[in-house]
């Protein structure tokens, strides 16, 4: 049930979207609907002050990410980032979409003097404020940006960044591909499909009614990053699959999902602005976009294998029972360990990245 300030925000956002639909001759492609739902200034999910990140629903949060789950996530990831900072001859760390600031805190604690500048690229003013509170002890070391500089160097990290980038939706009718969009039907949002020249990257025997996502915005982001990065590396951690699994004919419903109060649903058209909307990442597309823009793939593997390669087992041995129990969720196959993947990219000479020393799956991209 909607009430109070949140209900008002959702109503205002819904009205704004309906006006855009009207201006667009009654039909809005889903990627634009998703962008407004998440990022519309002052109204979108990531643009207002509700709490997003937390371990339990009782905190008023909607979902938990690895840094909130365990401090060992950032401490272990820092091993890989330290190597990359040295290999790329830089002391600058860049985090895209820093969430609650928990990962930045963990990385700055772990890396100490090896980081001379910590840059955060964050579009949400409300999240910037929360990050600033968390990072107050580091004072002038941290700088916020709302866009990339024309040219920069450093090591980039993005945890659960790519999944929140707007996606296009395609539906196979049985005879043709259609792009899925949103219409205003009696004051409610509803799906409407239109014929399109867009196609998934793989040809397969898709069943009629199959819905898939295209990740044009994520690919554009990676290309832009590569163009602006003069020297450095990038590591992205997110849930997803390589192309052959992502567009497998048996995945008829796609991967689009919403998160609210630690519950998942598949209806992004309801309660706009009050819940997160995500899609799993096609890591093959990310790798190809990076390579086309001049970067090299350092490796690709599961989160479990990556963290173990970076020393999580030893960190668990030294941790207390509560800390180690929480950290096991990061690597358990039925939780985050297998669903989440890590891809490493570099602009400049490649190096043997620690995180991919064992279990590299780059050949499956």
C-alpha cells in the first residue's frame, strides 16, 4: 500500500511518465520508462531519499549488497585492486555507483596509503549525502563527480552497477521480433509491443512469447569508459551470464526483476519510483564492447572463485564466527558465489590479475 511521502512521490512520477508517453504518441520504449523510474530527478528510485541498502527489511531497506553483507568483501577485493594500482602505476581509485559508501570505506581501510585519491561517480544526490557521511574520516581524499572527465587514469570498480542500467525489451511473437514498450491504459501503465529491426545477438529457436533484454546503455557506458581512460584497469562485479547462457532458448521470461523490502517481483509497471528495477548482465556483450573500444579482458570468473583467489579463505580463518558466517554468503554457490561474476578489463599492458589466477572463464564469453 502506498502512503505518505512515498505515495506522493510515486504519484508525481507516474504523472510525469504519463505526460511523456502522451508526448511520444502514446508509446514509450521500456528503456526510457526504466530510466525515468530509477533516475528521474527528485522522483526516481535512486533520486529520492528512501533507504535502499541494508541487511534486513526492518532497516527500511530494499536489498543488501556484498559490502553491507560482510566487510571481508571489500578487504578481499582490495587485494586485486592493490595489484592493479601497482601494475597500472597509479594511486587513483574510481568507484561508479558507490551506494551506501560501505565499499569505499572498506577499500580505503584496506588500501591505506596506496590510494592518494578516491573518486566517486554518483548521479544520486541523496546517495552522495549518505556516502559523504560514511567517508567523513577521509576528508579531502574523496571527490565526487556527476560525469567522467575528458581523460583520466586509475583503477575503476563497479559493484552492482551494470544491472541497474536501463535495458531494451524484445519479445518474439513466433513470427517476428517486437520491441516492448509502455502505454497509459486508463491511468495504469501497460505493455504494448511494436515490430522492430532490433535483434538479440544470438540466433536460436526461441519459443513464441519469449522476452529478452538488450543492453545498449551498458555497452555504451563501457565504450565511453574506455575512451576516457588513458591508463588503468576496471573490475565489475554483478549478477549475470555469458551470452550463450543469457540468450538460451529456455530462458523464456528474461531476467528483469524488481526489489523492494527484500522481496522480488517481476512487475516494473507498478509502484514506480518505489522499487529497484534490474536485469542480469550479458558479460559477453560487456567484453566485446570493451575490446572494440581498445581495452583488454584480464579475466572473467565467478565471485566465489575471484574472492578465494584474492585470499578470502585466509581472511575467514582470522575472522570471528559472526563475520565468517556472513562472509560465506559471498561464496556459497546457492547464494552469491555462482550467480555473481567478476570481469576485469585493462587499458594498457595486460597483467596476470590475481583474481583470475584459478578458474578463469574468459573462454566462455
